């Protein structure tokens, strides 16, 4: 009877422990890692034990056979044969045990890493979803405010001061709406399998982006040129590709002084991939900043103090979207002289099939699109 409170306490601790295990993700991971480590050690010990007993068995059999042969033949080479056999057995067992232990360590290392990173992975995913939901909720009220402000601006009797204030409000609203679009992309990137892919002409993408940004480039009196090859089709998602080019051209415009130059070039590379380059004659990026500009929310000091640009999300989104398209991105910059960003994307597919399988990709015969001169170059 005296044991009853003790038993009750024990049951309570077990229940609390089980509850914690069920609800606390980090506690569960810690325990799982401990269990896995114990299992790992046990397995290694078992492997060593098996290795030694096999070696012991082989050695004793070898000795026995050697001695028996020696008795029967009473030859002088018996001991040399025994030693040779033992050497062979030692080497064989050592190699086998080493291989088994290495393989087990690799498998357990992988399992351990997966287990330990699971809470971080989940947290990142929920964070992106949360950001996406908030951004989505903000979109509607923002567009209502923008429409109302624009309607007010139609009033011709509006005093100049009020007009200037409202115009700058609309500009700021555009900036916020860009940030929200970028945040929404982060959200979409959580589930890339939901993004439909198709053949997209990068020339059309560039035209649409430049038309959209005409206000900004004209205001800054920038000279914008576009150079494109006849074949500029990539395999991708139109909205995502527009966002890639939009973010790059917007950066080029934001970080280039008035009357500067922006060149957009769309050309195939030697593998037939399509390279879209956005080059500007702007402020450039220092070597130190170049290492960080793809990190979310990173902004170089120069851009922060200038008050231009956005939130530091633009290039982070670009790099995620390029990754999603199995492409690559290269950035070259010279402070004070300009920046060139090149995005390389796989070319379009001639036949589109239902399954989303990499094997369906077909190669494009570029000789149909370019003269011999360009082909030689490639
Ligand atoms: P932001 O919204 O600040 O433009 P991005 O992610 O697009 O964020 O870019 C990150 C930083 O990289 C910018 O703050 C800027 O300092 C630098 N940067 C990007 N593009 C250019 C460019 N074309 N010229 C100079 N600096 C650039």
C-alpha cells in the first residue's frame, strides 16, 4: 500500500514523458537521435563480434588442417603454409569488416542527418506558408487602396501638394505590391510540383517586362536595348520567368544613374540552352556584397542608403526560380561601372507529353534557326 503514491508518481511521469514526446518536435528528435545512436553502436559492436568469431573460426580450422597435414606429410613447408594462410585470412576479414563498418556508418549518418534536420525543414516550410498566407491576405486591401488613390488623382481640381503626396503613395504601393509578389513566390516555391511548365519565348517575356517597367526607365531616362536570337524558347513557367526578368531589369534600373544604359540579350549557348543577360552601366556591386546578394533580405549598404530598390528579396527569389527551372545564374560586376546578370535555362521542348518526366526532353536542331556563322561560333 505504501508503494501506491510511488506508483502513481511513476505513471504520471510516464504519461508526461509520452505527452512531451508526442507534442514536442525537438524533444522527439533528441530521443530518436539517442535511440538511433545506441542502435548504431550495438550494430557496430555486433559487426566486430561477428568479424572476430569468423576470424577465430577460420584461424582454428586453418591451424587444425595445417597440423594434420604436417603429421601426415611431416614436410618442412607446413609452418610456412599455415602462416601464409593466416595472413590471407587476416587481410580478408579486415577488409570485410572495414567495408561493413563504413557502409553502416554512412547509412546511419544519413538517417541521423535526416532525423535531426526534420524539425528545421518543417519550421522553414511553415514559415514560408505563413509568409505566403499573410502576403495573400494583404494583396486585396492594397489593390483597393491603390485603385481609390488613383481615382482621386483623376480629380483635376486637386491641389498640387495633395497630388504629389498621392502620386508618391501610388509609387510606394507599387513597391509594396512587388514585395508581396516576391513573398507569394516564396510560398509557391514550397510546392514546385504545382507549377505548370510550357514552352515560353523569352523574347516575349522581355517585351512584356520592359513594357511594364517603361514608366521607371523613362523617368530615369535610361537607354534600354534588347537583342535576341530567333529561337529563344525555354521550358518553364511564364509567370515565374516574367518575375525573374522583372526582378533583374528592375534592379538594373534601380541601381543605374539617370541616363545610363541597360542591355537585355537573349542568346543560345554552345549547349543550346538559352541565356538571358541583363547588363547595366550602374553603380555595380562590391566583391564582398557579391557573396551575399542572393541571401533573402540582404541589401548592399550603397542600395540601402540610396533608398532605391526593394526589400532584398528580389535576387533570392530569382535564384530559387532559376533552380526550379534547372537553370543557372552568373553575375559579374565592377563597382562604378556596371553589373551583368546571366540566367541560363534549358531550351523548350518540341513535343510536349503528358508526364512531367525529364526523359521527355528533346533536343532542338539549332541549324534550323541560325545561319552557319553562329553555329561555327557555338
Ligand atoms: P533589392 O530589393 O534590395 O533590390 P535584391 O535581392 O534584388 O534586393 O538585390 C540585393 C542587393 O544586390 C541589392 O540591395 C543591391 O545592393 C544589389 N544589386 C542587385 N542588383 C544590382 C545591380 N544591377 N546593380 C547594383 N547592385 C545590385
